[in-house]
């Protein structure tokens, strides 16, 4: 079965402190959905149209599990905690078996 991944790229972060509540709630939701954080706050080298801001990569045992975690009540509470004016590129992608 192919794994599922959450991939988030943050084009700009003007107020990192404003993400504190979201980060706490999202972490709880990811753990409840059996997700594993593979990358967060690490170094980034961008090429072509890439952006060198924060990239988060979270792995789930399946694509369906990744979708269910996003749709969970716990993660929906985290989304409400995102600050106004905040921007990110978030995707759920299916891995290769």
C-alpha cells in the first residue's frame, strides 16, 4: 500500500509566534492520525521557482490515512488556529509503493 504525505510550504512567515497554537493542535492531530514528521524547521536549498522558507513533510502509512487525518475533527480545530493573513501551500500526496 502506498504511503501518504502532507507537504506544506510556507512562502513567508511574518509572525512565527502566531503559529504556536496551530503547531500544538496540529501536532496532536498528526500523532492521533499516526503521522510521522520527517521534516520541520530544517535547512532548505531552493532551486528554480523554489522558496527557502519552512517546509514540513509528514508521512502516514497510507494515502487514505493522510486524508482522514486532515479531515479529522482534531486537525480542523488546528486549522481554525491559523492566524489571519497566513499563507501556505498544503498538499496531500500519494507515495510510490
